[in-house]
């Protein structure tokens, strides 16, 4: 059987306001490369990746330098004000370039530089197998996402603990998140028309009645939000470069 192919969509138009600074966080250099270059590399290495569509802020001067250093060309479109807007615009741009509604799309954060080849394979294999086994032919709502079960005890409160929240059945959502292009685009378009902003692609699909598959990811698949995160991912990437971890 021919291995399933997919498109990678990466929203990279954000400014990373919580991190601060003058350079958007996805372009910060960590372990010798920009975060976005690290985030893209495993997909460049994957023969199942049919192509990459990035949603970039207009006149993004930081991206120009990174683009010239990449080992493969990528497609680009102008991103929007919010993540959901950028993903929606990227999907529309893929359709305009000949992609099909039934094509698989993986959406990955530009600020998640530690995604592993093993995670990508696990997600693609699990979602495709689940879709073939459980989804009717032509169902565009099939899909799934990488996630990690919560391990810490959870507390509800502000400055004081008001209650302990059961963690059973709770997961921390990661990326990539994988859906059919047409189904995800429809979900994001409907959310936009209703004035709703999903925090990730899975939420938009859930609003359509979908129940995305949860595929176990790795705790090292960290999204950079703070300077502490930067130090942590730098250590992970340096260790991988030395061959200390996969």
C-alpha cells in the first residue's frame, strides 16, 4: 500500500507577545538555528510530506533570511491576526494551488522545535488507520492530534487552592494536528462566520461534531512561550545533536 502523503501547514504570522522582544519568537536562534527551522526540519526529512505552506506576516523581514537557509523551498501566503485565521488562509492557498479537499493536512506550531520524526510517524499512521477503519468513505471530519496525558495534580483557584481537579481523562494538546483539508477548512470558515476563535484545530473540528483521535506524543514536544522554555528546548536540541536522545 502506498504510504499516505500530507501537506504541512505552519502558522508563523504571530509576534509571540508573551515572550516579549523585538523579534517574533519563531525566528529566535536556539542551538544554532531559528526555532522555525528546527520545527520544519523533520517534515523536510519525511518523504510523505508533499509540501509546506507557511502563513507569514506581511513584509516579515525576519522570515526572508530564514527562507534562504532552508534545504527545501516552501509555499507562502499572508497570515491573519489570529492563529485560526492564518491556518484558514493557508488552507485556502493550498486549494488554490491544486490541493484536494480529501488531502491530509498536518498543522504544526512554528515555536515547537523539538517535534520528533517518531511522533510524526505515529500520528500519521494512527490517524490514517483509524480513518480507514472507522470513517465512512468521503468523511472529511476524520483526524487526530498528538497529546500527552496530564500527570500533575491539578488545582483550581487564583492565589489559593480552592479545589483539586481530577486529572483522569485530561490531556495536554500538542501539535501536529492532522485533518482532511476540506473538513478543517469548513470548520474554520464556520467558526469565523460565527465570530468564534478556536484555540487549536481540534477544537474547530469538535464544534463540527468530530471526535479527533488522541495519539500519544512526547513530553519534549514543547511550545516556546517563555524564556525558561527557550533554555529547556535548547538543552533538548543540543542533546539530540550530540546523539544523546532520539
